[in-house]
């Protein structure tokens, strides 16, 4: 029976070590994270509510600051901030978008959402969530944006949104002809539970780092060209579908006495070669389609074309905007709103 006794001893030793390590990480407030998501029957996926983490990037391009999600799962400036605290602010600007709008790759104060609000001296509400697209924004407008009195909505689009809308439509749930949700399936309760452990978060960070080291993570010409082909070869059907969804968004916002502005993140691939945005065919096609429907656009490409070092607007490995990129987008938005 000695093996049973030894087994129990080993188990308790491991358990006590786990508790000590967990306590130490919590004492030091080191709860690493990168892009936590939970499944949703209404929005396909959401960020965990009332959650915060110390940002890390397996590529080592950014991190070392805290990201805070409020009770609705939206990114906010501080742990105590709540998105709905600005619900009665009539001059507030509401931002809809994906991970570019959420801006987890930079400290919150360096996101274009925060910079626009600070420069204009008005509340800026960040409803951005990773990999969202216009189909989900329309659900947000009906269920969340309607709770705000702010009358300006800025919608950010990225090249993968056209494919995203097509994919989400296949998971759409309707009540008659009314879209009521994008079913993302059931949550993994074990993952949700593990997310509460600072030690397990550290182990997950270590796993991602090791995986990145072992993988071939070098950027090469073939990869850049492949990305460029993907960006510029959105089908006419995909483009039309997304534009029609944005048209519906404009209609639904008008019912709430809100004005819509739309902008597209220009091509990273072209920016890396300092060739944005003359050859950005998708940008031209998208804006032309929006303007035919009298949908207000914010033309950020003019700001991009004035920059000699466009490659500094995006991270080298990560697809997102650097702090410099966020400042440029913010200046485009601010200039457009001031000149209206």
C-alpha cells in the first residue's frame, strides 16, 4: 500500500505547489492574456465580462500593459470603467469594428477610439470585438447601440469582413425574416474555468511562445504576395453582400436618429512596400459602392499616401496597427468630423 501513500503525498505536494504559485502570480497581479473569447448564441462570440489581463504577444511586438473588459465584455480605459456610463451622452461617438477598433495591440490611450475622444473632448465608446463584421454590427445596433443617445456611429471595416459576413450568414438564426443571432455554439466550461487561474494563464503564455519559436514565423515575399492577392480579390458577390448589410445598418441607425460613417483599413501588404493606396483596388471598389448608396465615408487613404514610412503603420508580423497607425487613423477621423 506504500504506492498509494506515495501517490497521495505527490498529489498534495503538487496541489500545494499550485496554490503557492497561483497566490504568487495573483499577489504580483500577473494574469497574462492575449485574445480571450467566449461563444455566444447571439453574437457568435464575445469577450469575457468583467475580465482583465496583462497583454502578451507571442511575437514579442507588443504587450506589458493591462486590457480591461467591462460587464458587457467591451474594452474600456480602466478596471472600474463601464461602457454604459456614457449612455446618456448625446455627443458621444460610438465605434463599431473588429480587433482594429478594439486595439488590444496598443495601450488603450493609444487606440484611435481613445485619441478621437480625447482630441474632440467627447466620450468615445469602443464596441470593437475581434473578428466581428457588419452582419454582427447590425445585431449590436439593435441590441446595444440603441441604448446610447450618442448620434454619431463610426464603423470600421477590414478586408476579411467580406468573407466574415459570408461565413456568419451560414450560422445566422432567424425569427421569420428577422435576424436574431449568429450562433457560435456552446462554451467550453473547462476553458472558462481555467481562464480564472493566473498560473494556467502563465502556462498558456509559455505554450504559445514555445509554439511560435518552433514554427517558421519568417515573413517572406510569397506570404506578402498571398495576403495581397487575398485582399484585392474579394468577389463582386461578397462585396455586394457586405455593402447591402451596411446599407441596412444605415437604415436602422436612422431610426435611432444616428448618423453613420464608414471607413476601411487600407492594405497592410501595400503599406509594407510603401505603395498604399493607389493600387488598393479593394479600397476603391468598396468606397465607390458605398458612395453610390449615399453612405458617408471617411477617406483615410489620403493620410496614408502622405506618409513616406507607411511600413511603420503596421506591426511587422502582427496584422494590426501600431501606435503610429492608430494616430494616423485618428487624425483622419478627427479631420473629417471637424470639416463637416
